[in-house]
């Protein structure tokens, strides 16, 4: 089926008002949940073929989040979609005011490859829950996962409601030549700009979920072993190919050596040293493998640095004595390499972080509330965790998204529903009373009364 044909069908289907029915939305979400459960083994196999991701990781970081999002939407759909009353004020007496959430219409969701299921399905769940049609374009870089999604969705949902279009730049460019009521994009800031420009031609609203270099502050008062444990998990999950992974660590100089050693011990405990293990994901392709290997400064390796191109494997790698001017500090790393920068002066370090684009996430390990508050106040970033890393993403009560170059808008839970809805504001007035004040002829007395009422 051609792209224009599907878009036309989706437009017609939305205008039929079928998706306005809450029962229809509920049925479709339950159907999606059922289909994913029935096809779990296909989903596990596909993602494993793409980049060696284990069943455990796939469940924990992809499917469990998707199921949770469906359950949350099913539980709250009525509440989220019902009109909300608000006050009107004396001047508007005896009217009432309320806000009706309504679906935006035909939506396009473009996904990234690194979490190919949750980055496409979670926004799709929000869009369907809010009563939209969905055209989904997964990343071609996780080709098998993309194929699995197309197989599951296109065989089971009417194409005029929910459809997967596979492909890369050409297909996305062709899609962007059409008018949508919402575009939701997850990917790099560079491509985000292309999407934003295309959307601007039709003034299409966008949510852009982008990347960035996420700083992590480790202060001398934090328990070193526990900090290392949480950071090693967060950084090397998905082999560092996580948008909210800690990109670099800023550690107080006084604990630099003991912190580095604790990270090394933790890596050795969790991963077989220099060996390929089932628990550890591969790099998505050789282009990214080569890019990452080039980022490893051999003189600065504290641990790791082992790479096998045929297997697209890079062992968990920590670089020491790094400074802000190093090559690795230029762009988002997006792989299993963690540069560690020692610092002594917090104000100067905050200024360095602020000289870079606003990150998607930031992490602070400290028991000192003043230092934590200083960072939270002074640095702008999408979201983060204190004394942990990545885990804020798992709470669907927290809107997830970036700021500045790391993104526009947010989703997860109600934030997702809202980002696929228009909030229609209504003032409703009965006929039995009319205040004469606003009508001519005007007078000084009327003006002072209006002033009293409206200020
Ligand atoms: P990418 O920007 O290369 O690709 C994302 C999508 O855009 C893909 O579907 C791809 O087919 C499409 N695309 C690529 N080039 C295009 C072009 N020229 N024109 C139109 N469409 C194009 O990103 P990626 O490599 O898939 O993902 C990695 C990036 O995504 C990282 O920067 C990461 O931080 C970010 N990311 C962000 C989040 C988040 O939630 N904020 C989540 C995951 C990944």
C-alpha cells in the first residue's frame, strides 16, 4: 500500500468519529496488549538478532514498560478524557467553564533503534488512548525488530487506524511531505531539526525526544560502592546505547581513585572480563562500532577498552583523567565508554556543564542537600535522578522529555495522553441572566465597576 493511500484512509477513518468512542479505544489497547503477549517470543528473537539483547533486558527495559503504559492508560482513560471543570469568576456569572480533551487526529510516530519497542509503542499507546490514528515508522537500523512490529500490527489492526511503515530516510522523507495533526519523533538532535523544519511547513505540532550529553556528579560524601553499582548498571545497560545513560562522570578529586576502583570492581563482578557474555548487548552496527572505538583514548583507559569488530562488541570501558577539552567530550557518546573527569570547584564545573547544550538527563550522587539543590537550580536538563541513574524514566507519573537541544515536549502516562490531545476550552452560559455592563453606552460609573470586576 502506498503512503498517500494509507494517510488518506486514516484521515477518513478519523473523520468517521470511531476513535472518539472510549470503549473503542479501550478495546484496541486491550487487543494490542494481548497481541504483544502472544508474540513475545518473536519480539525477543528479533531484538536479539538486531543487537544481541537478552530476553531479561528486553522484558525489563522494553516490554514491561509497554505493558505498564497500557495498563495505566486502561485504568485512567475515562478520567483523562473526561471534561475538566474550572472556575469562571464573577464577571462570567452565571456561566460555567470546562476543558474537553480531544484527539488531535492523524499522528505520525518516528522511532529510534536503541529501544525499538518501547520508543515506538509507548507513544503509540498514548496516541491511541487519546483517540488518534497512528502511523508508526520504526528505525530501519533495528531491522528485525521493525519487521516484527510491522508483522504484529499490520496483520491485526485496520490500516486506517494503526499501521507500521518500515523504512529509512527515503520513506521518512516521503511521509514528512504529507500533512499530519501531530508528529512524535525520537532520535538524534540533528534529525530532530529536519523533522521540526518539515513540520513547520504545515504548523504541525511536534514532540521531539532527542539526545545529549548527560552529566553525573559524584560527591565525596556519597557511599562509593553503592554509587559505583548503580552507575555501572545504568551506563552499561544496552551497552550504553540509552538516551538517558550517564554520558560522563564528574567526580570530586578527593575520591577519584577509590571511585574508579569501585567501578572497575563492579564491572568485573557483573561482566566476564574481556569476554562476550549473554548479558551484554552488542553495538547496533559497524558504523557505530567504528565511531565508538575511535573515541577510546588508549592512554586514558582505566579499565576495559577491549573491542571485537566481527561481534560488534566493546567491553565496558572507563576512561580516567579526562577533561572537558577531550575529543570524547564533544558529542553524545551513546556507547559503553564512560569518561571520568575529576573536579575540585563545583561552581566552575557547573559553569562548564552549562556551556554545553541542555542535556536530557542529569544525575547527582550526594547526601548534601545544598549541593544537590544548587545543581537542580542552576543546570537546566530534561529530568534526572538523585543518588540513582536512569530510573526516573520508569515512573509513568513523571513526564519524560528534554529541554533545549535535548527535546521539545514530554510523554509517559498522562503527559503522553496530553501531548496527543488538544485541550478545548469552553465557556457555557444560560439565557436567564445578562450583565448589562459590557454594552454601550459606556459611562464613568460603568468603567469603575468594570475595573473592580476585571482587575
Ligand atoms: P536518528 O536520528 O538517526 O534516527 C531516528 C529516526 O529518524 C529513524 O527512524 C530514522 O529512520 C529517521 N531518520 C534518520 N535520518 C533521517 C533523515 N535524514 N530524514 C528523516 N528521517 C531520518 O537516531 P537513532 O540513531 O535512531 O537514535 C539515536 C539518537 O536518539 C541518540 O541521539 C539518542 O540520544 C536519541 N534518543 C532519544 C531518546 C529520548 O527519549 N529522548 C530515546 C532514544 C534515543
